[in-house]
């Protein structure tokens, strides 16, 4: 079966982008935007500290990071169809357990299980598939795929906040579980490893079937060709990984604590939820902006702009005390962070080629997870101690400026094979 919806005449890679979009919507929504608006209702009902509530995000990200390193090579060899399907089912079951949790042990066990599902629904799942199905149009595909996380802030955060207000936070987690159960069959039906496996061309330039002999020689554009060993020994890989590690501190924590941050300035929970939606709107607009920037100046220069721009947006975000100013700087913060995942998903395949991207995502994510997993907990602990997020967020902003410098020196290199051939 070459095309699953032949009458629609749509390249199958775009259906994979759609599944990836939904996976982003549900996954980033669950441990980010939705989690952020449910912190206070859960804290009030369960009587736990903010650190205890948020600690599960640290557990999930740590487990997800370690899992990504193991799953990355498997994704390169076998594809991500089964991985995405199973991950969606596991995530759904774990959120059902979260909705029923009465003890801290059960709560943490459920989120540990959710952590196992994260790689298969983010950078070692749809990101690997999209990197393989698109080369020349990768920027567009990644932009649409990452709209999922932005939509979570605009749609899921206010929706789940409203459900929690009317029916309780447990019903919100039940609704999120049902979303994951809906994603699982879509992943099984549409996701495949590479277009060549179905006799198609990358980017969908020609969706008509071709012979198996031709399928191995159908690259529409030349792409880098590195081995995993060569990439792991290269300077650009470690500079990219170091820089993304630094930006993962604010990226993994600020949006989780955003509603609480607004409320800590004396505003209502509704104002906090509205700020999350404004942030999501900024991320959504930022996807278009960063897609345009990449098209105009290339990935490496866009990375430099992202590092410095994100740092400045964090500094601006923590300063205002009036609600209109908070909303304005929140939108800028959303635009700043919008480049994070979009650029990460593009950088590794563009620097090193698509054949090893799952393995590289796995290694890069385990490094970022070790730091990003601690960030929400650090912010929560700082708030429990000082009743303020400001100092923590300012430090995270400084990390982004350092990341900008690292991106500046992370220029792509020729692969060893090309360098040897060219003398």
C-alpha cells in the first residue's frame, strides 16, 4: 500500500506531519501548558507542596531523556510507527492513572510511565519520521509539526483550565488521556519509516510509484552523510548540544510556572491562564517568524538569533508588574521560545544527514533532559523558599545568552567523507 488516502492525492509525509502535530499538542500540552494551569487546583485538592506537585515533571523528563538515548538507534533502523503507537497508548494509560491518583507514590509512578512515552511522541518519534520524509521542504514540515506545542497553549490550556473549574482537575487529565488514545491508531495507520520504503521520493516531488531499483537513488537534493561516530567526535555536535542544554532550563520551566508567576504578582487564576494562552499565541506566531528567518539566513545564523533573542525576551518578561505589560512581554517570550524545537529538529539532520538523526536526537536529548528536568523543580523550590520566581528566571535568561555564543561557533563542517574526496 503506497498511499493510504489515494483520492486525496496528498503526499504521505504530510499525514505524518499531522500525526506529529497531534502528538506535540498532547505531549507538550500534558507536561507543559496543561500541567501549568492545573498546578494550583491539584495543590489545593491534594494538599501537597508546589515542589511535590511539579517534581513529577523532573522525573518524567529524566526518564524520557534516558529512554531517548536507547530508542534513537532503534528509530533509525526500524522506523517509529510502532514506537509512536505504543507511546500514545502508554501516555493515555498513565494520565488515566494521574486522574485517579490519591497518593504521591501512585502519582509519581504514573508520571514515570509518562516519561517513557515522551521520546516516542516528540524528538525520537515524529521528529525522526519527518526528518526522513522531507529534505528540501523540511523547514515547512517542521514548522507545521511544531505548531502542535503552540496550539496546546492557545487551545488546551484554557480548555483544560475551564474543565478543571467546572468538573475538577481529574476530569481534565481524563480528557487528555482520551486525546492520546485517539492518536495511537492514527500513528499506526499513517506513519512509515522513509518514503523510499514505499517507492516514493523525499519531499513528495513525485508521488507516483517507482521501481525498487530506482528507490535507492532518489534524493532530490544532496545532503550531508556522516556516521554516528564521526558526528559524536565533531565540534558542531557538542556545541549544538551544549547550547540546547542551556536553553532547556527556561524552555522546560517557565511555561509550566507561567500561570503561577502571574498569580504571584497579585493577579487572579484567570489572568494566569490568559497569560498562558497569550504565550501560546506568541509561540504560534513565532513559528512563522522562525520559519521565515531560517529560509532567509539559514539554520546556523537563525540559531544565533534564537539564543540571544530568547535571553532578552526572558529579561523583559520578568520586569513588568501591570497586566497589559505582562501580556505584551509574555507574547514576546512566546515568539522567542518558538525557535527552540523548530531549530533543534532542523539543525541535526541539516548538519549530519537524516540517516542517523534518531541516534543523534537520542544523545542530545539525554544531555538536555538532565538539565531541563531539574529546571521546573529548581523554580518551584526557589518559589517555596522566597515566594518569587524572578531571580531564577533571570539566571535562565543569562544561560540563553551563553547559548547564543555557543551557536555562533557551531558552524556546519564538511563530512569526513566529503573532505577526503575533495582532498
